[in-house]
C-alpha cells in the first residue's frame, strides 16, 4: 500500500470507530508498518487540515470528528473519468485543494473506475499555471472570510493600478477565471482576471455582502449561470 492510500485508509479506520480513539500501536499493527511511520502519517493528516486529534493518558490515542469528513464514495468509471478531467483544469481557484482531493480519489478507486481514470489522465496535458499561488490563495481566503482584498492589477492595455475590492464571487469564461468584486476606486462592479493580478494582499476588514448577479448586470457576463454540477451545493431559496 502506497502512502497516499494508507493516509486515506487511516482516516477510514478512525471514522469506523469514532469518537473512540485508536492507539498508534493498534494502527501500526493493522497496516503492518512501524509506529514511527503511523505517527508521521497522522501528523501529516493533522497538518493538512484533516480533523484528527490526539489525547494522552489511559484510554487515549488518535481520533477523528466524523462530522467533519465524508464517508467513502464509490464512483462509476464515467464519474471517475469526469473528475479526472475536471481536476486537470489549469489556472482554477482552489487548485491546491483540488490536487489533494484528486489524490484522495485516486487512492480510493479500484477496478474499472481506476482503469478508466488512469487512461484519461494519460491523455490530458496542461500549460503551466499563469496565476501566482499567492494570488490564488489570497482570493480564496477573501471569498471564504468575506474580507476586503487589496489588488495590484494589470489591465489589457498593460496599465497597472492598485485597488481595494469587496469580493462577491468567481466567474469562468473563455478558459479564464475572474474575480467579480465591488471596486472601491471605480465605485462599481468589476471583473479582475486572475492571471492579470500581480499581487493580492488579504486584509482583516469585513466586506459588505454583494450579490454576484447584481454586479454582473449590464456586463458581457450578465447571462452567466451557476454550473449544473454545483446545483446540489446551492443553498435553498
């Protein structure tokens, strides 16, 4: 079993007995590895945000909060192939999370689904990411926390400007990603192409809420609609 598969399996072992903890010795015996290896794997899970925790003393060990993780999901060959294709998109926001998600998916797949996904993966290539990782991370943080973002932005004519913006959401069009936000300098909704953002600095200032559709009104993207794949995640009206 490779390490990625073992990390996934460790999570499922802890989920199976949650909230009861398991000791490192028990986990090491189950996976036929050393206690040092298990300890290192559990620490890696902790550092990547998996809700595992350790308690000391009698009856202690490692446990996981099952409410913060998903149970195993079985994909068909077609679904596995679709996920491989979707996660291969370059310049996409949340690319780092997509990368770890794809590793977990790959570790969990067996049989025809795994073969189909591997076959498709061998046929997909992408040009290097043109959006700086620091920019992508700052945009993600501002959207998740609802805070103002400071941008250094280069427009199509090559002019650079500095803006304080109030993020509303993301738009994808023509192979590019845009941050849709209220621009305090222009006092209007604007779209900022991610690969033209030179620098993005998060702030702790709370941003007023903006309706994404309202900011797109009157623009070339006024007819943009939520992708059907995201419909199950949309809040009820």
